[in-house]
C-alpha cells in the first residue's frame, strides 16, 4: 500500500438542536429556533446552550435543565420544560 500524503484540512461543524414535543399536539419543537417557539428567543444570552452544555457533570446538570413558558407555534399551547435527556 502506498503512503498517502494528506494535504487538505477542513473544519468540523457542531450542530446543536434541543428538541421537545408539544404536550398538546405532539409537534417537535427545537427550542433554539424562534420560528418554532412562537417568536420567543429562549436562548437569549446563551441560556439554553449553557444548560445543555454545562461545565459540571452533565448528568447532574441536565436534571436541572428548565425553560419556562414555551409556546408551540403550531397550536399555541404554552408549557414549561424540565429536565434534558441525551
């Protein structure tokens, strides 16, 4: 097998989505997308990302994850989110 010389480098990309199902209609909502939360920015100043990617033990911190007053764009139901599964 010939030695291969690799001359290309590319950057990796990290895509983060934080999903919750609307308890009323079942619509899958990405909490990071304002158009799925009836125009509300729940990640203002990194609020959701700081909880989703904490500096402590993730399993302990994810139990504390919460987002209040999420409104489903599809059915307009408002609900709170508590806990994060990963």
